[in-house]
C-alpha cells in the first residue's frame, strides 16, 4: 500500500515549510504532487526543498475550485495501484496524528475513506501580536482553537470509480466512511497581512469557484473570536464547546457558524442542552439571549 497526496497552494510561503514538515512526520507519503497556483511569494521554492516526499512542483494558473483538486488528483492515476490511498491536502493544515494508523483502522472496518476533524485556530483579543514568524512553530503563536469542522480527505483508490467534488460532497453510495477521523491543526489566520490577503483572494475567487460564499466580511479584524468561546491549546485537544457556553448569547462569528455548529452536533460534540439550540423557537432564542 502506498499513500499519495495532492496539494494546491497559493502565497503560502509563510506556513508551507511547517505544513510539509508535519506531512513528513505524520504522513508516510510515497509522493506528494504539489501545484503552485500562481504564487507571488516563495511557496514553490520552499516546496522544492522537500524532494524526499514532494515528487514534483508544478505551476498552474487557473481559478481554484474544489473540482480542481480531484482533476489534478487523477492526473496522476497511472501511479496508483489497487490498495493505494489518496489524500487531499491543504497548505495551511498540519497533521496532528499518524495517517497510516488511520488507514489501517479503516481497512479493518472495510471503509474506503477517512474524514478530517479540524482544530481551527483563531485570532483572539488576548493574542500578544498579529504577526507570524515562520521560524517559530505556529502552534506556539496561535493558541486558541475549536474543533468545529471536517470533511472527507483520504480515499482508498478505486480503479473503477473516479472521485469528483459532487460525488464526495453527496457521499455517494460507494463511499464507506471510517469511524476514525484524522485530526489536523488548521491555521487560516496567521498575520494581519496574510489574513487580509486570504480574504481578498477568496472573495475574488468565489465568483468562479462558488467555494467561498461563507466569507463575506472584508475586514480582517472581524475574524477575531472572543477567547472565552474557544479552547486554549495545552498539547491535548479538547472536543466540544468550552464549559458553560451559552449559544443563545454568542453573536455570529467565524468559529460559531451554522455549518460548524451542525458539524459539531453531527459528531456528538455538543451537549443535550446545546443541541436544543437548533430546535428552539425564535421567541425562546430571544428570551434566552436576554435572561
């Protein structure tokens, strides 16, 4: 069994070395096919230094979309054999667990795909600075997180089925999920400049990809999250919301979106009282917000 990965990156030169180091440590990859999507920084040059796992660094200049990931994944299908596994990678996600252990568990269950569960790190009012220093582990710079998202990320190669964005998102019948999920640390927010650049790129790209409709606010400051609504990282991940979290009194923010809360509920990360928030009437929500 071999593990292959596909990674598309644009202007991720500040984080890409730490990402690839984590993939080297936790991945066990035979090859990663790296695509630089028109970066204006040194993303591609850094990726080339990891030639033990990065098989090729290719330059593409076309609008990003979820469909593109799968198109590029199967561009290399002559490499794959029955029993191999394929991973969709993100440039700002660092693996936190051994992926090969997750694959062994999936094989034992007869499963053919593994979902991620993302510890997403946010800016808070308690951050001492909103800069990022690439030579310092990012886990030491961004400290507050919530495990509030996940999606199918690692797939067993099925020669007779070519995955697409639609097939994966609709969980078509041939896909059988593993009961174990792969934990990753996701660092979308690293510095003021990087975050603002990320927001601008995604809003501009949404007209062609329709991937970023949830990113509406153009000001990086509005992506800060109150630290009381997050966990502080202490080397052991906590699942669920902080103790005594009252969903009725927390305003909309990037960590507590409707989609992220529903994902947490579906994965049994919410208490019975917190789940009641979804079925509460409008009047009940107003009353609980006030009292």
